[in-house]
């Protein structure tokens, strides 16, 4: 018999992955865990080893067995976060090292919720699968992780989420495309309606009342209720109900993928709303625009910058009810102003700003400044101001295309460099990035911030 | 192996600008949805969260835009119950309709037919609001402008549950453009379809709607009603109020009132305000009221309807202290049931209170026997007001009632004789000239 738990696999059981106080990844060797594992006389798969460890941990209170499990989980967490960053990090602007601290958190965020790693260790049941899969599953459904991903534009789509949001009209259409018979369609509709009544509605109400729980698999009681409502005369067995629900979700999932049709969403976007993109050589046009309204434009731009920045500063504070949250918001607002000044007035790179403010990295600064929206808000408010001041432009405001055209011109005037700066900031290496902010927008922002400072 | 780890993760078109849904907001949403029929609570809860999420986002990005929610459909609980959206939210000069979704990456949007086809719920912008009620988070994730929807409308077919399935890519994920339009565009740039009058229901449609509403229970409307019936229901606040009351009120009396209510909102009414000018309308329903002038001189022994009415009114005034002003419209109508009965109606306006009064007397046509066992029922749009039977032991040989209402209110009278034969009179209204 060969030993399947070879050295390259089993080191995962005695190397503990950690995040140190500076947020850096550390791999800590645990000779005690290594020695403990060596005691294991078993020869077989990872799963056998995991089953033995769980047994030792739960029933014999062997702390070292628990430690081995923790080591394994922490390795798996690192790999999974790496996988996520590799697959999505570039398009969605995040790195593995941003995600890892949330996952490897060693202190409980609150009394009811122990750290993720402990939760995985204590809830792991080897009879229902191996520890790698379980770790990934629990990490993905963790609230901090889900929020992190959703904020960056990634949604976890489970069978239950699909069923929760499916309306009868869509189910009917999907089943028709699968050539389901009328009876089959009726049965599926009854199943979906019963599922909504017995699973979705009570869960949503619990959450409304403040109880927090991710979408778990339906409980036996819920499955029983669904079975009874679907076929009151001859309720199906529970595993059958679960299988039927999962199958329904599979059909709907397949239809979602079909509906996406492999088309890239950013392409669809420009299909939908043709943005009146400025011509490459429309310099003369924007010059003309500027010449005609220069004076009004400058006044409007200054007003818009003041409004937008002041508003951004106050909005950090909104809805912050605890003193701690307020203090945090205050720091964020101060950081925002410093970063904005450094970026526009000193032409600092985002990595430099991160270092200056003690923030993690460039993406953190990028999110703090949120230049894309900041600029959109300034341009829009400028237009709104212009509308009130320049009657000659009134015609542009009565058609969506005219408005977009005007907005594009204003954007052009404002900030070619900012576009480039935003694009560059995303791929910006931490070294040797030089630029000077000379755009009309950068100068006006800088001017405003300087006045703001001297007024204080 | 590892692609399995990430295959259930779906990218969105853009990183959403997430706003938190706090405990106060969630509590309020739960309270609003809790009074509704159980099957509607989840959707109603999400509708309210969508509004809170949208308001918070607007506050964050464009606080200078005025948001008005007083007339939004969440505030009208009845419409909140039946619409899978929050409509009639006003932003500056625009109407917006919020569509909550639990699935942010979904490639399809279910647009309720009502918000597209019924003028009451039309919007300049249909705004998709992602809700994650576990993370207590919301975000505006797409918008469809009305002009865009209009170009798509010809190709839309309603699904069985009265939704239109729209590809998600028809919704612009660039929320900066939505804000640009909301803040800078002139509303005239996006004309909405003109409001249409609510079509009258035929007696058959009315009967069928009554029957279906009585059997609605907790089932969704699309399973029970036809689309025109549902459209009538959604557009008629009174019907919605009725439906709302079935959750808590006395079923039997509500059921009885439904028939009256449907007549009140769908039948042409007699404008008794015109009687003051001694004009009677010709109604197509076959009931023709005879107007009577107040007799200037009461000639003894002459039994004109005017004289009979005047003496009845005198008696009523003596017994009840209810005077009838000189400036009142008076009329009568003879019915064949009960062996020939006469209804007198007297109406006048209390202009200083913005109310009007309808006084009704039901008795035998002079010379006919007293129709014992005769019943009447008087209803307005909210309830049955009076139900009374003419019994032999009564002192009077007629029934008498007086009701008071605002100028927007109508009254309906139904008369049933001892054999069970029934006549419902056209509703009474009092329109100011």
C-alpha cells in the first residue's frame, strides 16, 4: 500500500497561513502539528485523515488535531483567495492580499460570530464531503466575503438565489423551451410557488426582523411543507423534493447562461446607450464651446467642484450612528481631502498616497477617491449650473442625445488627463510613475482645495 | 478542479455603488408589508427597500435632486400589495419606477405589465435596484429610459404572470448617465402616454369580477383574473381598498358590499345637483326620475306628488327635526316591485361644509297598499350605510333615510320586495356646476 498523504499534501496540515499586524502574509511552521500528524498510522486519502482529525478533535479534545485542521483550512483559504484574484482581480480591481485579511481574520467580529476559520473547523462534517470543498463553500457564503465581492461587482449565484428570484412567467417560458408537457409545467409551478411560500418568504421575514442567516439549504420541515403543498394527496419523499428543486434551479441556471449568450456586458452597454464620444480631433469644437461660454463655464465649474467635494465629505458621515463609526468616517473624510489634494495638486501616484496615508495599496486609494464618479458628478453639476445661466444652450437639454453631446463636450474640456490618470492608476506600478495634472479640472480642484485650506 | 470553486460567481457589468439598508429602514419595510396578504409580503418588503436604497443613493450622488415619495405606490398600501415595483416616485420633474431584484447579475428583467401598459404607473425611467437583504445592501444597477422602452414595446409579449421579460442589456448599467438625465434633461424630452379614462365594466364583466374577487384568497391575481379585470382593479383605488379590507374585515358584509361598490364605480350616476336647476338627465339605464317643484301654494285635496312629498317632509321635520331648505332638488321614481312603490329623493348642498345631503323616502305609490316586507340598502364606496325593512309594527308606512357625503362621494340604493325581487337604482351624485 502506498501512502497517499504524501509530503507535499500533508504540509498543509502543519503550515499555518496567517496575516500579520501589517497585513502581510506569513506562513508559520508548526512542528507540534507536524509531529502530531506523524503519529497517524492511517494510510489512505485526505478525507480519511480529515475524518480521523475531526474525530480526535471532537471526541478526544486533542487540541493538536484542531490545529492541523486549522492549518489545512488556512492553506485552502489562501489558495481560494488566490484563485478568486486570478480569475476576477484584474477586471474588478482587487488583489488576493486585500481579500485574505477578511478571510483569515483571527478575532471574532462580534460575540455571536466566531472567526471564519473556527466556524469552518467546527462545522466540518467529513461524511458530507472533504475539507477543501467545505472551506470554499463556507468562505464564499461568508458575509464579509460576499460583501467584498459584491462591492467589486461579483455576485454569488446559488440554486436558492435562482429559485428565490424566479417568477412564474419565466419558469413557464423556460419549461416551454425544454418542451415540458402541460402537466410537467403545472407541477413545476406548484413546486416553485410552494418553495416561495415555505422557504423564501419566512426567511426574508426573519431577516427583516434582524436575524442574520445566509440562504441555507431548505430544512426538512420546509421540505415537508413544500411536499405537502405541492401534492397534498400524495406528498413526495423529502430527498425527492430537494432533488426536484435542484433540478428546477439547474434548468433555470442553464437558461440564464443561454440568456447571457456569451455576450460581453461592456459591449452590450455601448449598444444600449451610444455615448456621444468626443471625436478624436474635436479640439476646435471644444475650443469654440469654451470661447463662447468661458466665463459662465468657469463660474459653473467652480460651483460644481465646491458642491461635489463638500457633499462627498459630508456623505461619508451619513447614517453613522455609533461614535466609533463617526470617528472612522471623520478619518475617511480627512483622508479623502488629503488624497484629493495630493493627486491633483502634487501629482502624487496612488501608491505614494497609500503610503502617505497608511492605506493598504493603490486600489484602496482608488476606491477612496472614486475619481470616475467624482468627475461624473462635477460634470453633471456643471451642466446643471450652465442650464440655469446660458439660455442659448437650452435646446440641448430637451433631448437625451443633445444632452449627452453637451456632456461629452464638457467632459472633454474638463479632463483628458484625468481619464488617462484613472486608467493608469489601475495598472500603475508602485515605482516611477510621473505625470503632471494640468487639466482644467485638476487645476480647478486644486485651486478649490487650496482656498479651502487657507479658509480653515 | 478549481474552476468549480468560482463557477457560481457571476460578474456584474459594473461595480455597484452599494448603500446600506439600516435597521430602521428594514423595520419600516417589514411593518408596511406585514399588513398585506401573506403571498405578497416578500415583494412588498423588497419594493420598500428599493425605495430606501434609491433614496440613499440619490442622497449620496446628487443630493440637490428633489425626491418626492408622497404619492408613490408604497404609500398606497393597496397598490403596494399588487405591484411588483415601486411606482410614482418623483425625482425633479420625472416619474421613476423602481424594480427591486434579488439577483444582481441576472441577464433578464421581469417588468410588470402594469407599469408599462397602465398610464397611472408609467414612468420616465425604470430603475433596477439590486437588493441583498442578507447583507442589508442595495444598489442602483441599471436604468431603462421610457423612449427606449417605447421602441421595444412592439416586440413585447406578456408572460403568464403578466410580466414582460426584458434582456438586462436594455438597462443602462452606467448610473452616471441616469443622474445626468435626472438632473439636466427637461421632462418634455421624454413624453409619456396620455392618461386614459378607466373603461366602464359591462354587467357581465362586473359579475365575473365580483365572483373572482370573492374567490381570490391568497392566490396571485394573474391566476384568477383576466388582464382587463386586473387593470380595472389596479386603476380603481376603491376596489383595492375593498380587497385590502378582506384581510381583516367581516367577509360576509364585505362580499355584499362588493356588488354595490362595482356599480358605484362603473355605472353612470344621476346628478341630483342638476335638479336644483330643474333639469333631469336622460340616462340610458331606463330609470327616469320625475322632478317635482316645491308647491308654492298647498291646495287642499289636490294629491300631486309635490304635495305628497311636502307633507311627508313636514312630518319628518316634526318627528326628527330635519328641515329641508327651500333650495333643494326634488324628484321621484316609481318601481314595479312590491306591487308598485315610489322612491322620493331630495338633495341639497351644504356648500359651507363642502358636503351634500341626500334624503330618501320609500313607500307605496299613493292608492297602493303598504308594501310590508320591503327592504332597502344604501351604500357608498366604502361601506353599506343602511339596511332596513318596512315592518307592519312600524309607526310610519314608509322608510326614510338621510345620508351626507362630500362632492366626490356617490350613493347607491337597492330595493328588494318581500318576494325577493330586486331593483338597483343608478347611483346618486351631486356635481357642482
